[in-house]
């Protein structure tokens, strides 16, 4: 065996020994909630398609029309010839939804975070991150070459202590958090973090990948509680509730223009296919027109948590923390036997000892199936 293969196999064997080895599973998504896996038809509670817009006829038709007009791909970086006319319409809609001055679209949420943070923070800067922030936020922070410090999850007091200790040593400081945390489903204290940032001449950036379309009247985590917190850097994705693909930043016009000039993941990446951009435009239009529909995923998640006896869900994401990796795999398999897809989430995606089923609720999940799932989780997993 070649030394490279020996290295790879040893790593894989170690993962297998800890029940952490993963494999890709072919999945056919039928209609937004039903999937076929391994010859079985399952009701999925593991997808981020919160509004089921990936299968919405109007969204699909918008994508098809864009292909017929502009072709299958964009052909180049946006700064060369890949900036097809649909981009301007999408960025205008994003800025309007987020009540920001301007917006810029990236190839994905990961590319957005890997590009945005290094533009704002250099080697003399400070990045203060929630310890449970998404992996791509940590990647962007590390690429910035600045000092990266984590604060305890949603602990504004700890963040304040860290800023007091370190802010004076750095020319710039950026506080970064998820708006809705992808593995726990809770919301960041955005208003308190913004006040803290203002106290210390720092900038606040929120990753609203799991907020846009489903919380704050569909506008996201900066708009919860019937208020608008004017977060200066509102990042997010177009691949969850929006049902398409891509990432974005909503900010002031100078910040957006700076990103177009300096964000390497924008400058050196081929533009999104026109179909993805057109689908996102159509989805945002639907979300704006139908706020009651956008509210359904959180309502259904709360129906579940109340039936199980858990605290009220704050978002469409409900974690069932089990702890042990094998026990979590077994729970996932049990639910599959009952017709539900509830994927097991294990370290390093979540902290050691917190393996879980991450349940996600969508607008079209049948209420009677949510009640049946709640009974199984309550009586056979949490009992």
C-alpha cells in the first residue's frame, strides 16, 4: 500500500473506531419533505428547505426561464463577464428585505464568510467569535491572520470581558455570531451584541443562514421581537429557506463596494449560474408576499417541542441531544424504521459528548406526522 493510502486508511479506521466515520448516501428528494434513501421512502426532518421552495412551481419555472435566456452557467468571475443582469435584481431585493443600503452576492455561504472576514480584519485585528459559530466563520477568521478569540455561547458578559482585555491591542475588532445557530436552533442576542460592539468601536457581523425566510417575519434574526436591530454586517445564504444557492452580505454601500474589490472568494470564483440567481429572486418575492407562510416552520417546530415537553422552539431547528455517538446512530435508525429521516449529527460538527438528532421543520410537514414523531421521541428516546 502506498504511504498516502496507509495514511488515509489509518485516519478512516480511527474515525470508525469512534463511530465518527461518514459516508455519502444517495438521496432522491421528491417534493420538499419526502425522500427516497436505500429503497425506502422517508419523511425528512433533516433538510434546511424550510419553506419547501426547492420544489415550488414558480421557483422552478424562474430557474428554467433563466437557463433559456442566459444559459446554464455564468462563464466567468463576476468581475470579468459573469455578472449577468439577474444579479442586480437579486442584490436589490436582498438589500430591501434586510433594510440595508446595498448587498453583494457570493458563490456560497462558505465562500462569503471566507471572503468577508479577511477583508475587514488583517493581522493586527481581533475577531471575537461565539464558540458555537458555524465552521465557515471560524475559517474566515483564521484566513484573516488576525487574533481569534472565542466567547462562551450567547454570553454577552464574557464577550464584554474579552473585549475589555484585548480591544486596545488591536486596530480593528469584529464580533461574529450566527443569528440562528445551525445545530441548536437558538437565536443570538443580537441587540445586546450590537450595543457591546458600539461600546468598544467594534463591528458586528451576523450569519443569518438559518434566519432569512423563517424568523423575524421572514427578514431574519435582526428583526425578531417586532424590532429592527441595525446590524452593520448581515451575511446569509440562499440555500436554506430561499431554496436556491449562493451567499450574500447586506451592508452599507462603501462596505459592499469594498467586498467587490477585495474579497478573494468573490474575485476569483466563477459567478453563480443564472438559474440559481433567478430562483432566489422568485423565492424572496414569495417570502415578502406571504409572511404567514414564512411563519409556518417555527409554528410547527413549537408544536413539536410542546408535545415532547421541551422549551419552545425559537427557529425551525430542534436538537434532541443524546450524547453518545452510537446511541445517536441507533436513535436515527429507529426513527428510519418508523418512516422518518432524522440524521445523526456527531462531533466535530457539534462538541464532544453532544451528539444529537437535529430535527428541522418545514412549512409543509403534516401536523399529524409531527405529532407521531413527537410521540416516538418522547417515549422511545427521551424517556
